[in-house]
C-alpha cells in the first residue's frame, strides 16, 4: 500500500518541484564569494537546500507551508526563503504589483499597483493605478482613493500632523492632503520626473518642467522660492536628507545645487553615466 501511494502523482507536484529547484539554484548562485578555507558550511548549505526542496515538494512540507499561508492570508502574503540584511520593512514594486517585505523575509502583496511610496514616517503607503491614486495601510487596507487621468510618480511629504501627497496627472502637478482632501493643481507643463519635498521646510516642493527648469515652491504661501533657467531634460531629482544639496540628473550626468537653487561648487562630480 505504501509503495502504491508513493507512485500516486499529486496535482501540481512536478511544477512545484521544478519551481523549488529553480529558486534554490538561484539562491545558491547569488551567494557572495567568501575566502576559501576548509569548512563544513558548503555541506550545511547543501543539506539545507536539499531540505528546503523536500519541504516544498513533499506532502508534509506542503502541508506546513500551506498552513503558514492560510494563517497570514493565501492571496495577500507568502513565506520567504531568507531574511532581510537589516531591520525595517521594504516597499517593493514588481510586475504583479506592490509588495511589503518584512524583516523576517515574509512578504505581502498590497495589490496590482503600478507605483508605490511610503508616507513620511512609514505608517501608510500611497500607490497608483493608471487613473487612480490610493492610500493604504501596511496590511493593504484601503484608506481613500482619488480618480484622475494618467496618474504617476506620487511623493508623500510633511510632518506627523500635516502631510501632503504630490503627484502627476499627465503633465500636470497636483497636490492633495494626506487625508484625501483639498486636491488642487500646482503647475502645468511638468517633466515626467517625480517631484521631491524639501527637507526641513514646511511643505516646500521641488519639481522640473518640460523646458528643463527647476522650481521650488512653498505650498503654504503659494510663493515661488526659486527657479533656474532652461536646461537639458531632467531625469531625476533628489534632496539630501538635511535639505542642503539637490542632486539633478540630466542625460546621465549629474549637477548639484544648494538650497537656493544655485550651482554648488564645493564638489565636482565626475562626468559619465550615473545610475
């Protein structure tokens, strides 16, 4: 009877075995090289990998994994093979949507969103579909949504008591409060680049125009703080954490500006492509 049962093909068993084999081989190939010395670690790693494959493809292993998946939600979460190298959660985009990866390596699919970003203190997530802006809690529960055409590049900034979300709707820059109220237009003719919040400033936002200008505006007063002349197309903007330096990428090269928008001459970045 036992031999007969062992010969019974479990539905999906072959596919599970092949998937597990591919994952294990990929994980072993990605291991960082270490100094060659006599050690039992490769043997232990091989045994662990073998045990992992057995856990995935064997009926007992499948029942354990299935129970884990059922405990945290089959559709929304999945067990992971490895832990993260440091504390803190990761917000990861993929072809299937936005995921939150926990320090222990477990992950949860928030939904089929195109882009996603953390709120300033990591309490919530802003995400986009083609014509929808949404905010979620880390478990994927919807807080509010906003319909606008061609939404992209959301950026959430502010304090613990007052936050704003900047985003693009086509080539129009819009801003909405963190609770979903007060959505309004800030500027038109915007380059397809994510706007960035100026650190240590009350709701000051920097963005790029299609003409290659850089502009920083105060959303509290509506006053333009500074702007640059026209230039090459901007590809990326990033403020330093202290708000003293602005990194601008154009055509694979970078320029650095200070808090007033003036070129910063204290550093001369080397020419060449910047990733």
